[in-house]
């Protein structure tokens, strides 16, 4: 049976009456293994009629998907039907009038623990993340990212869920004997990984989903539903929960045509949820910092987009600003002094940062009179219209980064449309050229994909020299 193959001891309810079902549940709970303990764990497979537990006229009919009692507050007959239905569950046997469990249930319940929101949000997120980045500087993704996850697992309840791709994503989470650590779970189902992560975070514990960029969109609807659920919680004044964190690696830039699809971030950004953050770190050190930061925050949905192949590292002097504000001007590639530069280069992601920093260095060597400003976007939501998202740049900050007259070349690892949509009504117009992933329509080499998307060395040089040969004043 599939569940046995996954390491479970299944108990099936099909054909059991209510008494037999209760007995089966009791036996499953008696023999269940705690999480992390070796051995088979019990799983109860319920096979129930549609609408099980609903009033007799509704159970087993399509009406269970409707609103059968449309106005019980004003119609006595509907109110009575609702009261009878709820009373059929005999809540008085389980709960006191104040909603607390009755004494005979207490031995079966776990010790009380404070909800995560009852505790102050972890302090020092930026400092801790910067320290991690400094320790990771110069080392590859395959070393620094597993270190971050191991360190988080040592701090308290934490799980990594991955659709059978940890090794492929260069995340070695085995112990000293080469055996999988108990807090890392792999199963070839994106939907199941998300469901487990959602359930884990709903109980106040932290989780990470690590997957290919191309397969993550499978869970789009599930993520959107969870964001709606959390929005309702916030409006109800309930305590915040640990963030949902996704690590998207194996990006389309280094994968075959069938594994090229950066559309998860496109769809989620279009929803406009204010808790969404899309992190685009420039190198493995910043990826380590981004994950450390994301896993310490509460009540966010954070998507970290990082290529497992990236080997280029950049100075970390602006990391604090990138973590706090989602964006920073890199001084080592920016000409100092007041006034408008001749060209503004903006990267969002590790591959774009590699391409544009190479372009900046070549321009500084071969066009020494050209004044450059280099900006890195660590969190895409910083580009949003002022007031639309928590990190959205104010108007003066937007002008300080993107100028008022200079041409802008912005490179992203995702779809160019993401950038245009985020900037919205304060779009710089023809000053802005956005380069990013474009579907080639057929299998092509990595080199040809870069050329097709304009992110190859020759294409970037031609674009930069063409833009800087134009008049400084560009008509609206």
C-alpha cells in the first residue's frame, strides 16, 4: 500500500460504524509514534459520505457545498435547525460554559504552551542575519544554506519539507552517518509538502519548503488559500503565526526547457497580499542571511529565489540596508558625488547581479568618463507603489535610487512583467529597460537563453552603450 511505503501504519475506516470508528481511532492513538521517533507511525484513513456530520437532509447531497441556512439570525426555523445540528455534537460533554476543556479531558491534552504571538517577535533579526552572511562569505551555496537550516533546527521545533529534491538542490541534510535528519521530510508531492508546512506553522512551529522554481507553481492555489486564511486571522485580532517560507532553487536559467517556470512569484505578487516578500539575494552569503531573516519573522509569506549554482560573491557593506529596506545602492560600483548619473544599473537576483556587476566593471574600465549608479533589489516588494506594501519606497527614496532623468537597466531572474506591475503608476517610462526570463518556446542552451533574454555580455554592452549615447533628456 502507498501509505505503508511512506513509513506509515494505516488504519482504514471504510465500512465501520461510529463505535468501530472510535475504537479504531483509539487504537491508532495508542500505538502512534511521536514525530522523529524511528518506526512506523499511524495514519487514519477516513472514508466518509459527502457532508458527514451534517443534518440528515443535507448529508450525501450537493447541498453541503451551499448555504442551506441563509439567515438563521432572523428566521426562527433556521435558527432552531442550526441549534439542533450543533447540539448533536454534545459539546457540553467536552467543554465548560466558558469554552474550556472539561477536567476528564485534561490528561489527554498536551501541556499548555503560549501561542507564538504571545511572545515578542525575535529581536536582532538583521544583526543575526548579517552575522550569518559574514560567516558564509566566499563559500558555495551547498555549504552555507544547509548550515543555516541545521542551525535553525537546533533552536527549536523546525521542519524542512521537500518534494524529493534536497540532494538535487544541493541541500545535504544528513547526519554524520549519512542518514536523513528527522526534521527533513521528502515526498514527491508539492501539494503534500505545502499541506504539511501549513499544518506545522499553524501549530506555532517554523517550517521551510524547498523545491525547484519550476514546480513551485503547483502549490499556487494552496498558498493563496493560506494567505486568505491568515488575513482573516489578522482581522480577527488573533496572534501571528510563524511565516510560511519557500526556498526556490534550480532556477530556469540553468535548467532544461521543461524546468523553466518562474511564475509563482508573478502570480503571488499580482494578488497584492501585504505579507508577501520575494527575496532575490545576490550571492550565497546573502541567501544565507535571507533565510535566517525569513525564518525568524512572524506572519509573513516569504519566497527566497536563489540559484544553487551561483559562485560569485559581492561586498556585504550594504547588507544591513538590504535586509531592513529591501534595496541598497552598492557604493563600490557607484560614482560618488551629487547629481544625476549617466546610467543606473539595477539587479534583482544572483544571476542578474553577476551579469550587471561584470557590465559595470567593464564600463568603468572602457568608459571611464561614464558616471554609474548601481542598485541591488533584495526584496522585490520594495519597488511597489508608495503605501502599497510595507517596504515600498517613499517617493524621495525612489528618486534617490532610480533618479529622475538617467536611463535605467534593471535585470531580474523572474519575469520582466513583475517589475513593471510593481512599479505601477510611478513607472519611469522609456527610461526603464527591464530584462528577465522570457520563454524561448523551445529547448535552447543556457548561453542561448541568456542571449534570447538580453542578459549575455554582448547584449548588455550594446544596450548600455546605446542608452548612454542618447541625449540626457528623454521626452515623456
